[in-house]
């Protein structure tokens, strides 16, 4: 793939002895340990209390087991009469770890930061510069959207039977992970690979640094947004934005081999099937009920279609959601969190498996992202599948098309940052504080003064909105200011503190969410107008930007906190 780059790997020995810091409860590389110590070395950090921590009781770091000083026959046990104290869980380590679990691959990468092995794991990462398709910063204020892409590219041994021979990799598995602005909940929406859609023109960065525009395609499968005609993940990000109206901040991409290596590194993933499965195509062979799978079996589970009721890609998506949810729970378990050896293997496997955009293309940046994602409780992560229906243009449907009404409801909820889970009141404090701006007096429509700019995708949107405000909503002091200096993703209303009553009135008229209102610090001068800038989320005059309070009743969904058997 074009514009890949690989960081420099530092010659850090992962077998350097790690010890427990009782002040923090975290494992740390021995201070001052710049190289391999002799077998007789007994140097210990100041806070170690003059003894080495037991690897047997704390979990083992690779190649650490034979590094006790000569003559030490304690077998890893503490001196007689001293209890081997259990360390408190490091909050930072736990948050970083499960973030890799957040979508099966992310947080483990973040866990690398817990062990100060930045340079080594930086050397594992592949990055792609997607230009303006993504966000250059790790995160910021407001919601966060990450596109997880699983490709059908063949890498590693034993994968010859999967995917298309010689393929550069298509967008085979796709999950848009939407994180709420207050970081209390997330929606993971699967997009079927066989969805018929339009792929827009996209600019890709070549190896020589030049830019190449790949022409768009109409009415093709979604999976062709990657790999086909030289398209990179930025093209897939742009396609998702065209479909949903949601700007994608970052992407993370893995291939077949990642499922095998990560499931093995985590010690196996629990899955459940409602009926015994024996699929000759994928070679998946599972008894009815729960099984723990890894390696080839894990890959077969997330790839199989014929093992389930309808033998469709939608059934496979449900199985993939179950697999990812189970991996999240496994990564959060004490078996993982308290085992440094397992953590190292996970971090190493995850970073080797990942290709990411340059905005998060280092361990430091992934760690920062992990801190953001680590605030979400798994019970508040909801998996859903984009509402689709069989393609009516095909006598025997093999592809699907968007189910407009239901899909737009779901997209609108995500655009307005409405949770699909019941979040506790204390977790909603930040959102309630934001929504407080909508509480208070309202000015009369005739007293609302606003300049309207078009920063979205609809040609003539500012003019049409002003005509609607003046002729149908009684807002005569609205003015068309034509195009905004730059395109924006979300509609905003900028106003002065003494214009708050006008802002609330216009929010009611336009259907603006509380997050769209941006109050300044200084009062308005004279008859200064507010500034309404229409973004890519604007669908037309009279169409509210606030999403529905609830998703469609019959939409497919699952929680990352519970296990459901695949059928």
C-alpha cells in the first residue's frame, strides 16, 4: 500500500528485568538498566526494599526467569516471615490495557506505554498518511470516530486459503467506532462489505511524496473502497463519511494474520454457538455451547458464513461482534491485567498487526488515545449493524443496499452523539452541563439576528436556509453570507453571552443540539449578529440536526459486556 512508513526500532531488550514498584503498583524496567547485567548482579532500585519481586507470583516477563543472582535459592519466594504483598492495580495500566480491548486491537497497543518500550513498539507500527481524510490530532473536544478495517490481504504462513490471491487487501470487515464527547459510551457500527454504495474521489499519497487522485466509482461494493485502483484507507474513511455524514478521525487496520496472533497472545477467546458447527469451507469445528478458540480456529470463526442460519455476511458480522466483545472482556480480566508476560506478548502482537493513520502513528499517540477510550465502561459499548436490505436490483440478491429510514435514524443518533445505552446519571453529568445552555429564556423570532454561512456539502444551503427562516419561521434579520472560508463537519452557532436568548430560540427553530452552540467571552457590539455555519451534518432547511432519542426498535444490536451465542 502506498505511503506506508515504519518507525525505527530501538535495540531495547524486552528481557531486561522488570520489578514491581510498590509505590505505584506497576511493573517497571529496573532503573539505570541500560544493558544486560551479569548473572551475579544484585543491583536493585531504591524503592525495591533490597529484594527482587517474585516472578512466580506476579507473572513472568519473557526471558526473565533465569535472572536471579547466583546462589539465590528462594525460588522466587519472599524471605521467611514476610507476606508477598499483592500490588494495587495500576489505574493507568488498566485503562491502557482495555483500550486495546476496546476494539480487540487498540488498547493492547496502548499498554506498551506502561512498560516504557516506546521505541521498540514504534518499530512495529505501520502508518499511512491519509491527508485531510482524518484528524492530525489524537483527539480533542467532542465525539471521536475511529474506523476499524479488517482486510482480506494474505500475510503470514497458513493463510493461503483465505482472501483473493495477490490482493492488496479490500475492506472485508468494517466497524465505525463512535465515542461520545463525554467518553461515557460508544457505538460500534458494522458496515457490510457487500453494501452497494458510491465511492468518492480520493487523494492518496504516493511513496515519492506526490499526490494521486483516484477517481470515484458509482454503485460498487463497499469493500472496493480499499485496495481497488490503488485506494488507501483514506478512501474508505471518505466513503464512510459520504454514507453516514460522520467525519472519521482515525483508522486502524489489520489483516487475517492479526486475528490468529492476537487471539493466541491473549490466551484464547471464548465464543458460543447455538448449534454444533462443522463447516468444510472454513474448517471450523465447534461443539454446541461455549468454546475457547485461538489461532486458525479464531480466524475460521470470524470468516465463516456457512456455519450460521442464513449463511450471509450479516450473520458473519454478528459472530465478529461476539468475538470482539469477548476479546474485550478477556483483555480486561485479571488474568491479563496482572500478567506482565502476557501483556508484553499482546502489545508486541498488536503493534505488529496494526496499520494506522499518521495522526495516531506512534506509541505515544496511541497511549494518549488509550487514555481517552479507557474511560468507557464495557456495558456502555453497543455493537450495531448498519440497517440494510437485500438489493432489489438482483434476482437472487448477493449484495445489500441501505435501508434509508432506519439507517438515517441511526446515523442521526450518532451525529447528535445520542447513546444507544442507558448511561447512569453521574456519567451523564458532562452532557447535562452542556445541555444546560439550552435552558433559559427565548427571544422572539423577529428579534433573532443571524448571519448564515455554508460550510457543508449542499450547494446553496445558506441561501435556502435564510429563505426558510424569513418566509416560514418569522426570522427577518437573517442574512445569507454565502460560503464559509472552509468546509466543516458539524454545524455551529457562535454567539455572544448577551445573545444567549437568541441562540436558544434559533436552536429550537433549527433543531440544533446543545453541542452546536459555541458561546464567546465578550458581549455583542451594537446590532452584531450571531454566526450560523452549516456543516456536513446539515441535511436541509427544516431538517433537525438533533437525532431521535431512541434507535429503531428492530435494529440489530449487542452489548460488549454480555455474551450471546451465534446462530
